[in-house]
């Protein structure tokens, strides 16, 4: 059993992070239960990606504690990441390998039984089997995003973390990814944690929204309630108003 298990998929307390004297995350605490679908949103500079990277153990907070799927970071990161999938457009893939070779490689690293069969399965699930023998360095931006997503879920993770999950995807392909995420959540109770600038996507995919401003949580709850409590008809209106406020402050 994990040394710090409290039944939560994510448990962070008092996270602080500065870069070159600028505070990116300021005293952030959050708890995410298994099976929740949570979106972290806010304008550029709100601290979304920094928060995600700290929760994944990719960067360490200056202060605060993180338990990820019951493992205390940073010491338990290796054990935790065997049960976590992460996809983001900025994550590189091995360019000289084919798509199948790439997925087999990561499947092996994750301890997947029969990684070749699982690679074929996940490509079929995403309807991109045609890319199986294509080299990664020949993929379009959207195709690379899909392969990165396939890599993130090849080991059936219990927590799936996504930074802009449908960036660079055509609308029909983005819908396919959203449908697959919902299916994994419903069938396997996979916990979803994502950031996106597409507020309609956040409203569709999540059951709970955490809205950040300057590295602090200013609202936490269902998207409709978060927007209504802030005096807006929907999350997109709230996002646009917050972005406009920040622009005015910067003038």
C-alpha cells in the first residue's frame, strides 16, 4: 500500500512556485477524488501549466506537499507515474521511430503485457490505425497530438492529465478524443485532469472546474455554478472577462 494513501487521486497542500522572482503559483491547495473530471482554467499566466507540472512531479514546488495517486512526491514519483498518463502538445516523441514502435516502447516502459497488441488496440480505438507504420517525424501536428494521446493512455492509467488535449485537432477528431476520454472515465473510472483554452470543451468534459488567477484558486465547482457565481452566463464569458481585466491591469 502507498505510504501516503488517503483515497484521493490528487492531494496538494500549500503549493508555491516562483520563477526568477515572479510568483507562478501562490498557496494552491486542491483535492481530486478518483473518477472526477476536473478542468483547471484561467487566462495565460494564471499558473495552469505550472500547477500541472508540479502535480506530476516534473517540477518541484518551492513549498507545499503533493500526493499523486497515493504516492508522496518527489520520492514516490516513479511509482505514481506507472498509474498516470500525461499528454501535451509540447511533449516530444522519438522522431526516428514509427508510431507502432513508439507505442510499443512506452508500453514496455509502463509494464504493459503484450505491448504490440495494446499499441494496435489503442490506435484502433482512436481510429488512426493507418498511421501505424508511419515515422513520427513525418506526422502532422494534429497526428502527433493523437499519437501523444495514445501514448498517454496505452497502459490504462487511473489518472489522465492533459494540457490542451485537442490543440491542433480538427473539430471532428477533437470530438473523437473527447468521446474516448468520457468512455474511459465511465468504463474504467479513470480520473481526468485537464487544462484548455476551449471553455466549451471544458464544460463538456468536466464535472468540476478550478479557476485560477495569478496562481490562486478563485472558484471551484461545476462550470455552470462557477460562471453564475461570478455573474456570467457561461464559462467562456467569465474567461473572456478575466482576460480583459488582466489586459487592463497591464496597461
